[in-house]
């Protein structure tokens, strides 16, 4: 079951990323996906997939479209900043997350870094240090919307105010 699940995921990724649907490319996709699934299924799935894992996977799939919209909006904001450099207000923001577990925290850090205008500088325990190019980007971090959406995707609780601290420059 694990190998089949991994094969399906890999082959779906192959189809999306290759964009070629002729028999030769489909055959390459099947062979490569089957080979990787055979060799690495024990690395990715250390236990039988549970309902919780499937729910978390579905939650992350629902999170990705929202993140893509945020990336586009942040790109537009950075273009605006390029045209009006007087609005640049680089700053370092520190905040504590209520997300539990390394996977949730890494997902948050990567989502922040993927969003133009922000980059995760450090994650130490539950404290994030992030560089933001403007007040608007920093306010987006402080709002905690991304953290709430990740918590919802991974079925974790992330309610109540977060502790934010001004960074010492």
C-alpha cells in the first residue's frame, strides 16, 4: 500500500511537472516513479498511512492555492516598492509560533520565505526571526494569518494572540 501510494504521488508529480503526455514520456514517468517508489518507500512512510496523515495531506493541498495567491499579491507589493523606493522600511521581526512539531514550523518558515518581501532568517524552537522589506510585509507576518492557515491545514490549534517582539538591530 505504501509503495502504491508513493507511486501514485510521484507519477502525478511527473505528469504535472513534465507537461508531456505522449506514450514515451508516460512510459518514462511510470518506470521512474515505480523505481523511486520501490527504492524509497521505507524512507518516506515509516508507518502505515493513517486518517490523520491523510487529513493533514488534504489540508496542505487546500493551503497551497491560498499561498499561491499570497505569493502573487506579495509580488505586486514588491513591484510597487521598486517603483516607490521611499516606502521601503526593511526590518527584522521576531515572533513566537504556537505551531507544534518540526513539520509545521518548517512549512511556516518555507511559506514565509516563498512570499516575496520576506525571508525566514532563523527558527530557534518556537521563535522565528524574519526579515521584511516594508511595514506592510511586517504587518502581514504579525497578523498570524499564515500561521492560522497552516494550523488549520495540519489540524492544530493556533488561536489567541501571538507574542511578537521588536528586533534589536
